[in-house]
């Protein structure tokens, strides 16, 4: 058995809000193998976003341990978390989080400016363009976000998440602002990255039908794991097959 990419042990996270202590995570433990497509499902306030923030090294647990690729990162300070996050993790958010006054190409290039690997401008440009091409949006490379549809913006965000060659993509409600067809298109990209490139994908969602694109689903409630089950083959959704069955999009006049 390969070593888990992610292992969390008795993870707890509490917040003080005035005189009230909020227990967002209450002793959560799980393992995620490399190359998995894993979904965390829960209602608002269940603890799933807190879990994502810890797994994405945006926050630290109050207690417990988080092992990433075998390394206990639970107590890392902000600088060490940022360094590791930049090397190993890509993020895709519900609101896309693109810089509004920069082009799609520049948004994808941006993480390369901060990774300390000394990419030349031509190298950054070529890599960003190749990723935009891979997610089907290269023809809009020089458009700003306000010139792109929601689905196009999310494609740019996925390309940006890949630019530092991460082992893990954290997708936080990536279809939350999209229509049903565009949601399937985005899930097809994430499934393809997982199947063809072996990237571990962790999907955070409150939608059970979106979670069925994953192969394993953990349901979180009140900061604890309620269920942890594989998605049965009979219910597992294949986005590429679904897209092939949809009628073609009519060209705009």
C-alpha cells in the first residue's frame, strides 16, 4: 500500500467568538491515498471548509496531526506553510479568485512569480498558455475576467491551480456559481486531471450529485465524520460520457 498523501489524526479546530468557543472540528481522522478523487460533503457549518483550510495549509489545527506526504505539517509556521503550499497544492474556488485587471494568461502565470524557481518570462508565458490550451480556453488568453463567462473563468482558475505542478488540487465548491452544463464541463476537466495525470483531487461540496463524480465521499456533520464510503460504480458519474450525450451548444448569432 502506498503511503497516504494526506493523513489527519484526531484533528480539532476551535475558534473563540467573544465569550463563545466554536468547535469547528471535533477529532476528525482520515487518510487519502495519492491519485484519489475524494469528496467531502456537508451542509454549511459542518466543518468542511475548516477542514479544507487546514488541508490547504491556510490554517493550523488547534490539536491533532496533519501529515502531508508523510511529513507532519501541523505545527508549521506561516512561512513554511506558504512554501509547502506553493510546491504541492493547487486551489480552485467557487468565486474563481482571479485578479480582475489582468488577462487570463497573466492570472495563470502569477504563481510562477512567487515559487522561487526563477522562470524566465518566456517560460512562464509558454507554460501558462499550454495549460490554458489543456483546459480549452487558450483562445481567450488575452481577455480579462470580466470578458469571460463563469465557466471560462473557472477554466482559467483550474489552469492557474496546475501551473506549479501540484500533487493535490483542492476544489472548494467549484461548480457553485455555474449552470448545470458548465458544471459537468468543469467536473470533466477535474476527472481527466485525476485519471490521466494522477493528480489527487479533493472536492468540497454541499451537492451530493456533484460528489458522485468522485470515487469516495466523506460526509461531515458538526465537525465529525458521519460516513466515509466509496461511490458505488452504479452511481459514479462520468462527466465525459454525460457531455457526449448532451445536445451541442448552439452558436451565438
